[in-house]
């Protein structure tokens, strides 16, 4: 696979979910401060939704494809607003780490499909890439605290050519 449109389009071909994303090995519930409250909120907001499995599979929202027609059809913007309101009203909040847990809740409610893992090279802000897996990737994901544009960041040699291209525009 050598094209980002091919990667995203293949994931939506089955008419599946709202998002396509790369699966992660971490447990779904790792971002939620009060898992019980999140489960209750989701049951109330999305009636008929099976209970969320906090031990289940998750995905990373750093690289996602969104089916915008489905987004509009299901009223996802209103769902986001309601979930964010509940998060702001909860003390100290329902989740940590920005948009990741919110996106995962929308994926649980409206479905998500897996992007081909061979198109992804991630953890580039966590560890120095030691193999050549990035050469075959369509997506380079500089997730983690040591992003290459920060002092002490990792994998600058992978990021810099793209940064130079962006500066040309």
C-alpha cells in the first residue's frame, strides 16, 4: 500500500463505522478516570449500545479517517457536544489526554474499522526507530512526548524532510 487514500478508502469499503484508525494494544479504559461513570453516560446517551468493554481493544486517534457523511447522518457533532458537557461538569473530569478518549467513545457508539497496520509506523515520539519499517509506511506518527520538533526530540531525520516541504508552501 503506497497511498493514503487507498489506505483510508479500503477501511470504509465495508460500509462500517464512523472512523478508521490503527488499533492499539492498550486497554480501552486506560484513559477514563471513572470507568463506571463513563459506562453509565454512554448507556444513557446512546440507548441500546452494548456496555463498553473497558478491557477491550482501543485505537489511536493520531491518524484517523472520518466518514464525514456518516458523521452528519448520525449527528456526531451533537454527540461530541453532549460528551464534552458531561466531561466539563464532572469533577475532575471523565478522562485524561485530550481528544483520544472522546474519539474512542464515538468509535464505541458509532463503530470504527481498522486501518492496515502495515501502512503505519508509530511511537516515533517515544523511541528511536531502529528498523526500516518506516520506509513502507504511508503514515508516520510522531506520538509521544519526544516529538522531533521539540528540544531533545527523536527521529528528527524522518521528520525534517517533511517540515522543509511544508515551509516551501
